[in-house]
C-alpha cells in the first residue's frame, strides 16, 4: 500500500507529481504522471476521475480526494489557458489567480522571461486600446494639455530651463 504525502503539478511539461511512502518499507518515492490528454478546454472533474480510474496511476491516487485532485488539475488548466492566450506552444509561468497578474503595479518586469514579458505587454496593450481616445470619439481633444499640479504641496517653481545664467552657449 501507499500513503501519499504531497500532491502537486509541474507546469513544464504538464505533469501531476505525487510523493508517497511505501508502507511496507517506509521509503519515500516520487511518481510523475504526464498530463498528456489535459488541454485548456478540459473539465478538471472528468480528468481527475480518469486519473483515479487509470490502472497505471490509480493506486497512487486512491487516498487523495477527488476534490483535491480536481482543484490541482484546474490550476493546470488555468495555466494552459494562459499559455494559449498569448499564442505560445510553450507554457509560461503565471500567477494562478483568476485574473492572473492583472492589476499588479508592483511587478518588476525586468525579472520576467521573454514569454512572460510578452504576455504582460499584450495585457497592457489591450488595456491601452480599450482606453485610447481616437479622432472622431466624443472625448477627443487635439493637443490636450493637462496641469497635474503638485497635490497638497502647492505649486513648486520649476524654472531651471529658463535661467539666464547659462554655462552653455549655443
């Protein structure tokens, strides 16, 4: 018999990973089960049921609840949907919240790999295109100037470029 200790997924390549103890020997083992049939359109409950009924993998998963297995597989499916959204065959690392990394202003984009950066740029570009005001739109104003001021600090004089004491001659 087997006693599972940990269950999770690996995103690249999509794999279900189970760490378990063989009760007879007490040794810890890790089993990797490739998610070949799981796609972005898969139903996590059906996939979990298939894995639990699989003669090859089922004996390692029998003590893991159907709900937990479905929840883990749904994370993989969300991940695959995110990879499909940017048109990539290669999966990318994503935050698995419902909106992925949307709205995160404190993210350091210098630390992202190329596919993650492309995904974030595509989201920002989509947001920009939705908010863009074009000629012909009711709110369009040519050469719009906005004075942002300095909040509660009052106006700060900024005449550094209008100085008459210039060290440079043109």
